[in-house]
């Protein structure tokens, strides 16, 4: 019987596969802020499909909407200790044409509706007109 890792290995190099496995682990061990936001974003909230803990070009993105090309990164305490890494990562993602939105964990807990309004206002202009 083949394992999920064996099947995935057919399509991925080993570095990417390690990231995919790490992303799965992160999904299972989501932070309270990630769980709260995911509850609001899933099922095409804001008119777009969201993925969580998605691997893209070696980065694990907290939340990603392929169309319109938006990344939402939640900033918890670890981000206070790694600003240079965050800037490097953000620059690399912007090179791919992605729009990055940073949200502090505290915003999720204190003003979820405000966060959702902000995301909706940023998503709508990026969507193709119908």
C-alpha cells in the first residue's frame, strides 16, 4: 500500500515535499487566530476561494486566494522577532505578482468584522469585472 507521502513524492522534489508535509502539520496545529479567520474565509467567503497553509515557491502561506492573487499573513509573536525574514519573504511574493496583507493576531480577536471589511475592500478591486 502506498502512503500519501509516496504518492506526493511522484509530483514533488524533496524540498517541496517537506514543505507540503509541514503545511499539513500546520493545518492540524492551527493557532486560535488562524482557526478563527479560517472559519470566516472558508466556503468562498468574500467571493473568492481561499486555501490555508498553502505551499507556493517554497513558502508556506497562511491564507492564499489564487484568484485574485492575494496572500493574508497572520502576524503573531514570532513575527516580532523576524522582521528581516518577513520582509525578504514579502518581497519574493510580490515578485510573483501577489498582493500581501498582514494582519496582527490581536486584530482577529478584537475586530474580526473590521478585518473582513478590510479584506473585502482589498479583494474586490482585484477581481475581474463580470
